[in-house]
C-alpha cells in the first residue's frame, strides 16, 4: 500500500475475491476495512462501478500523495520505466519544496533510497540520497518518518547534543554526532483526509464495552543531514575497531552530559565520517570517526521514571538478543 517511499499520508485499495470486494484505507495509524460488497447481490454491481469511478476521480493529494511538496504540477512527477506510460509515481528525481530559516523556498532533489522500513502502521522510516543548491557541494540525505505526535523530535536531541559539544572538554564529541542541516514537520490541514480520519476516532469506543479506542496520531517528520558511510563500507579491522570505540564513548557522553539515553545503538545506526586531515608531518591522511545516528527512540534521562511504567521507556530498538540478561527471565531495570 505504501510501496512509494515518499510523502504519502494514506492509501486506499480494493481487495477483490471472486464476486466480493472490500475497501482498505491505511493512514499510518489505523487500517479501516469496509463491509464486503457482493457483485451479484442487490446493488453490488452498481456499487462496484461507483467505486471504480470514484477512484478514477481522486487527485494525487486525495490519494495521499502530497503533490504540494513536488515542484511544479503533476506533469513534473518522474515516470517509472517499469510501469505503463500512463502511470506516474513519486520516486528518484523528484523535487521537494521546503522553507529555510528565513522562510525562503529551496529545492531538494531526491535520489536513491538508502534504507526503508516498509511498514503500513508505524514510523515507516525512509532515508534517501539527495542534492540541493542550499548546500552546494555537500552530500546530503533526507530522512522521512511518521512518529507519534507525542514523541520528542529527534532534532531536539541532536540540537542539545551539538550545543553541549561546544563546551570545553566536550568538543571531541562533535565529530561523532550527525549534523542536521534542516528539520521540520509537515502539516496537512484540518480539511485533509489525514485529519478527517483522525477526527473520526476522537470519541471511538471498543465493541463490548472495552473502553475508549486510543488513536495514535502521527506526524510527517523530515530531517536533512549530511551523508555518512555505513559501517559495512569499512574493510580495515583497525578502522572498524576505532568506530566501535568512538560510538561507545559518545554513547556514554550523551548520557552524562546532554542527558540523552539513546536506546538504539544497533549496527544500522553505527555510521562513520571519513575525512582527509593533516598528520603530525603536515601530510593529509585518512581519518575515520564513528558516528551514532538515529535518535528516534531516545529519552531525556531526567524524564525517566523510577518504576519504568508501561510507556515507550520499556521499548528498545536494539534486538534483545544483544543483552543476555533479557533472556534469562530475571527482573532487570536496564535500558538499552
């Protein structure tokens, strides 16, 4: 349903099984399923034709593809050579319009997908290569995700860490933190399909007196960062070892200084920054720095509850098999 890795708020599809069909609507928070329509009972055939006509009349925005963030009109969308010439999809080569700190528009041209979480419900994080005249000569990436409205912005953690890294005795940490170039949330507007569906659940209750249904509202969050190198791109054992040492040190520093508990130091979030720097003799030499990325699951240490109640504080992004204690069945208050 969300096979197009971009700014798509929702998707509606039709599932056909012999003479029956059902509509499915997913919007990152819930999946709505309609009653089945039989083509041979009552006005089933008329309803089916009406559904086809309705789908044909939907605009890109009504289909959940946010064309307002694409440069120009619908003709500017890049065609996928693997599908019919009549179909257009949002993919490699498209341009996003964003606003800088001075409220001036700038264009970001999207490239290849680096990583993607193909979830229907949840964060559905996608990271793409990109270029922009706003940062000429820089290799950048665009991270698109759908976190819960109540989650602390990843950029808040990184901004606090960057400020702390400017203090005396902590300047070394800056080399091991990702550099955020731009960050912002995308609002859809109260009249949008995304918000209209959310309003349906404000007073929803569970069948059978099970209480109120908790609808987890989500927000489209976009972050532009400098491009880093994945850990698997390194082939030298010494460089790999240094990266792990760097990440371990900055992980502890984040906890002790800016007060950030990362909770997700998994291999995919261990990256490296490669540069050419002068050595003691003035000759340029290759330097590799370990960088700890992805602060989506992070928490402020001052916000931790002593009883670790049932909240996201019990959630970890790092696979539990990496902590042997979690598999023994004994009680633990560790957070990873």
